[in-house]
């Protein structure tokens, strides 16, 4: 599913114009992005939780050359699905 698919779904189900639906999607994603930039979690009830996690630097290996390298510290976003969504997917309906 793409952003355009989300816009179409809002257009069809809610009855907003495509332009209004596009604006809502953009505001939603911009808000979520800003929350991640600030290092905060995003919890969507019945869906799941997105967390920003800090990874420390570590030793790694270049798979092509086998050379040892240091992987720099970084932040990653992880997702943990809610039990409600997980059980709905397992049963074939969410």
C-alpha cells in the first residue's frame, strides 16, 4: 500500500476530496516524522508501537572483503505489533 492508496481509501470511505485526504495524510506523516526526530515513541492503539532505539557502535565485517570495520552508533526505528492486530492477522481479519 502506498500513500496514494491511503488517500484513495480516505476519499472513498470518508468522502473528503482527494486534495483534503492528501493533506491529512501529509500532516499525519509529518507529525510522526517529527516525533521520531525528537526521539519519542508513537503508539497507535490497536495497531502497535514505533520506538526510536539507540544502537551503540560495534565491530562488524565487510561481507565483500572480510575486512573488520567499526559500525558507527545510530538510531533505528523498531515496531512492535499490538496483540489485537497480531491475533486479527493470524485469524485472517484485522
